[in-house]
């Protein structure tokens, strides 16, 4: 009888311990599910913000490209009394500026294919290229208009 009571007591202790462990694991699983749901919600919000940021960036870039195109058209319409050699250099520079503007336009048009992880580096590189291009264009325009 003592052996049966001891066996019963041990079985009861093991059952209580097992139930306690399962109860704790259930709480942890519940917390983990909440964390996953919260993370998924944050990810969806981040994707929405990223998409809105991309659209805003793209519109601003397209506006700059359009403005640059107008400046190039203005350069093409200006007449020069310079020698033939200088006119050829001028035309080559205008063509190079126009080509760079077209390259920037193609780059921003294909930007939607950029991976999310690469978006920041793309944006930084594009801004750097655009800033250098605008400075080059403005510099050329101001140097030519001084003559």
C-alpha cells in the first residue's frame, strides 16, 4: 500500500509539474504570437511609408529632370557668334548634358525595380548624381551667358 501511495504521489507531482510547464509554454507561445503579429503590422506600415517615400522622391526627381530639359532647350536656342570650333565644343557639351539628363531619367524610371534593401543606397547615389549634374549644367549656363 505504501508503494502504491508513493507511486500515486510521484505520478501526481509529475502531472502537476508537466501541467505547469505546459501552462508556461502556452503563455510564451501566446506572447510570441503577439510579437509576430505586431512585427507584421509594423512591416506593413513601413512598406506603406516606403512606397509613399518612393513616389514622393520619384515625382521630385522627374520635376528636376523636366526643369533640366527646359534649360537644355534654352541652351540649344541660344545663338553664338563664336568661331566654328567653339560652336562645335558648345554643341558637344550640350549633347553630353542632354544625354546625362536622359540617363538620369532612365535611372529614375527603373527605380521601382530596386530592392527595398537597396533603396537607401539608390536614393543617395541618385541624389549625388543629380546634384553633380545640376551643378555642371548651371556652371555651363553661367559660363556661356557671361560671354
